[in-house]
C-alpha cells in the first residue's frame, strides 16, 4: 500500500491545523456564514482537536457554505475531507477533517442540538468576519 492510499483510506491528522483552520474560515466567510465559533476540545476528548460551528439562513446557503469550505481547503492546503454527512438534507452538514470537524447548521438545528452547550468546557473563540 502506498502512502497516498493510506492517507485516503485511513483517518490522519493534518500536520498544520492553523493552515487548515484558515482555509475553513475563508470558505465559510466567503459565503457569509453566521456566528462562526471555534471550539478547542483538545483537553476534553480524543475524537478531534477542534469543532468549527456556524449556521446558514437557508438550505441553499448551507450547501454553499459546505461547498465553499471543501473547495478552499483543497485549494489552500491540498486536503480532502475524510467524511461528510448531511449534504442532501442540508440542515446539518458535517465535514470531518479528522483533527477539525466543521458543523454547518440551519439556525433551528443549531439551537436545538446546542453543541456549544454540550461542549461548554471547551475554549470557545468567536471568529469575526474579515
């Protein structure tokens, strides 16, 4: 098995989390994501290092936020998403980059599931639009 096959078939952490985060934020801001937050969960779980959480105002915008993020990450840092869920329903899309998991919600689903409340011990940073 080659290294590229290993990376495609298995989860692995990105060496440069900051570059990946910057690309994610750029993709989200490009399509006007609402209330973007970064949750640092490194001291709370081994599942991932960070959650990025935001919401859109329509199913069309939610899909556009996900597509923009996927494109910016691939273009900027050459990363492919490891797993993605929710692209068809477009009420809660998850883009899993292993050490960073992006949650793109409808406002209603974000309020209902309350990830920020569930992970209230995380270090939470509001990400301002540039």
